[in-house]
């Protein structure tokens, strides 16, 4: 099973920020320059051969009780899957600490995370996120990212960026127009050349609190930030646009391609752009 997901952070509202604990440090680059990293669970991000690796996590299948969906064990096994699948957006939370280490606060203000899911995982199956370390001080940079199971199977791959790099994101590079929508439900309201209009939505604190109960990587920024209010976790952010127009509708499909933040600390606003 394959799935597309993308999230874009926009202007200075920023999605999130954090204050790292004093003992969470990582040596970066040949100069040995040290930077603080987010480490709420007292585990270290590792760096080897220019690649950052997050801690091994066990994402929870939050939608296991949604009967008739691929997240439901009974339905999933009938379709030939090993069991109810963990939503792709849940895996995106794995990248929070890595994005902060690679790009700093700038990512939360103007960054992207673009993933193409290749293999589904089941409830609490161990996975780890990886990211190529960008050049130190890069303001407009894009790097490769991926997620692997503990046995090395590639779960997802794509790109993460900050600023305005010249190259398109992983999903924007894919020639989606070569596929005939046919009877695919997710594409039934889409046609080549359709304009992608901006859409606003709001994430409630109740939704954020619910997601924080099961997120793979709780971060201080999800509780408070320099922008005056907590910022929206990545998984909550993606969920907003799947529900904005109804899952599978043209509006949701368009919104999930790219997301741009607006500065509005009072209401956790977001606007989608193609």
C-alpha cells in the first residue's frame, strides 16, 4: 500500500519551538561544533556518516477502532495486510526532533516535510526516522529523509527543507498526471489543471491534547512557545486538512499536498497552498 503525505510550515507563526534540556547535546560536523537538541525522553539523536537518526519508536494505531478502514484489523487482513495500519501522519511526528537539530527554529517558521509511504506498519511496530544533515548554517536547503522498521524495511521516504530551496519537494517531483483517476475515490473530484485554492482551518486545543497522549515524540513546543501559544504537532496539522473537506474529497487531497502556516497565536490557524 502506498500513500502520499506532505506538510509545509509557513510564516513566522511557526508550528513549534522548544527549550532543550541542558544535558541533551550532539557533536555536529568535523569542527566539533555542538548544538542543543530536543530530547524529552532522555534519548540521544545519533549522527553517523552525515545522517541523523532518531530514537526507535513504537507508533500507536490511533484509528484501530474505525471499523471498515485499513486501520481496523479485520478489514486490513481481508485486504491482505498484516493487520490494522498506523496512519502515515503518525509517523511524521518522528521527525520533530530531527528537524530541530537539522534546521533549528527556522524550520518551524518556513519548512517542509514531504513523504511518500511505501510500506504500512502495524500497531507499536518499532520504527526510526532518518535525515541527511544539511550544510551548517544553510538557509535554503533540502535534504533526504526516510523512515525504517527495526529490520531495515523502508516505510517512507521523501524530503525536508527550510527556506526556499530551488528544487521541488519529493512529492512535487512525482508526475502524478500520468495516472488516470479512473474509479479511484481519492481522485474522483480532481482533474489536471484544477486550481488549488487557499483554505483556512483551525486546530482546537482539545485535538492537540488528544494527539499528545499518543505522539511518538512529545516536545516542549507543543505546550508553550515563543509565539505565545503552543504550536500544532505535525500529526494534528496533517489531520486538519484531511478533515477540512472530508477525507478523500478534492479539497482534502489538495490541502494535504502542501500546508502553509499563518501567524495567529490565538487560533492555531493554517492555510493550505499547492
